[in-house]
C-alpha cells in the first residue's frame, strides 16, 4: 500500500514538473502558408471567414459542370449487341 502511494506521488510530481516546463518552453507557431497569404492581402479574420463559409456550404458536394448537366448522361443506355 505504501509503495502504491509513493509511486502515485512520484507520478503526480513528475507530471507537474513536466507540465510546468512545457508551458514555459511553448512558443507561437509560425505557419509559412499564412505568411504568404498575408502578402496577397488576406488576414486571419478573412481566412477564418472563408474556412467557416466552406464548412457551412459543404463546398465539396456543390461541384457543377461548366456547361450544365449532360442530356445524354441520363438517357437510356444503348443495347448491347
């Protein structure tokens, strides 16, 4: 029982030390793709707007052919000879 309590205390102290040091070392992440988009006039709020808009509109499923639907596509398939 004493061994279990001692191991538990050591685990708690170790996790507190690692957590404390980890927070002190943490630095902001620089994302090169965001930097290049800033050069073209985009800022963080604009990028977040388009990201949310794409998620709400589900852009992946809204693709359409430039000339519209193909009339032959839904016609009956030719008979096989």
